[in-house]
C-alpha cells in the first residue's frame, strides 16, 4: 500500500510463495475504487 503519482504501473505476481487459486485486488484513485479478481494457475 503506497501512494503513487499519476502514470501507468505494472506488478508481477511470478512469486512461488503464492498458491494456485483466486485472488482479489483493489484499485483506488481518489473516490474511484474497483475490486477485481484474478486466477493464479501454476
């Protein structure tokens, strides 16, 4: 969790510590909040 300046960012989840499954992530910018899900398949 950190504040970023305006721009485009990428985050990689190629981490072996995460198990296969469904994960939820949240994007927040000012009053805009969106929660989505992603599937991690090993």
